[in-house]
C-alpha cells in the first residue's frame, strides 16, 4: 500500500467539504495516524463538528457525538447493563464510545467524574463495566472540543485527561476569501462524502507511521 498516496487522497477528500483549514486537517490526521486524540479549543461555529463528521465519513467509520453537560453521567458515554426481565439477566447496552470517531463536544462542561469515563477508552481502546471489558471499534479516535469563552459552569481538564490528547489546536474564523469560496461551493457541495479509505487501511497507516 502506498501510504503517502492514501494520505493525500484522504486530505483531498476532506478539503471537498472543509474550506481553508488545511493545517487543521493535517494536524487532525497527524493525531489519528499517531494513535492519539485531538483537542480543539475554539469558539462555536467554526467547523469543529464538521471536521469530525467528515473524517468519519472519509474513513468509512462510525461517527458518534456526545454533548457534554453537567448532568451527563459516565454511563451515558460508556454504556451500561440493563436488566432484561424476559431473559432474567443483564444485557449490555453500548454507549456512544463504541464508534470509530467520537466527538466529545464541550468536554469541559462535563463533571470530572464524567470526564474520567473517557480515560480508559482513550488509552486502552476498551471500556470496563461491572468487571467485564468491552473493546471498541478500531481505529478509535476522539475529537474533543472546548470553548475558551465560556468559563462559568465549566470544569477544567485535569492533567491526566489532557495527557490523553496527542495535540491541541484551533480552527479559527475563515478569511473573507474563504467565506466567498464557501458560498461558491454551496450549490456544488456533496450532501455526503464518499469514503476514500477503510478503517483497516487506517490501522495499516498507523503501523507504517
């Protein structure tokens, strides 16, 4: 497999949707291929969610989004065991972490207890519920966002959580030229991105990296 050709193909596919953020695309793919995770620190409305969804579509991966709020519980992220009265036993219901690309939106609005639910899965690619470990799909890649303008009602990420991220970057507002390009593309922009690489190929690229 020509790794460089595959990466160029992936970059070009993302650029069909994301305008003027070539550096952000490069950094996101760097974190993905390094086996790490990415933290996006920026204001709302600059394309953080679009980047995550487009990346998932490009690698033919499953995408899940978690809106972090103070009342979010760890089980809302990892999943939990539900009692089935018909069978008389517990059944595991997977949470949103069982995806290839997980977007933890506004992660600093979740309580420290809920933030810690991501520690195991981001490092070990598995979650442990009631002593049983469940592997998540591979590759597993978390993109977390936090808004620097909203300090009230937020919980700063501790060092243990920050250590799970390979890098942190911002997208920033588009320039006037980029905004005009978005308007030009608006009519021609595809509704959905076609996958250009498989999850297995992403794992192979990780091995090469």
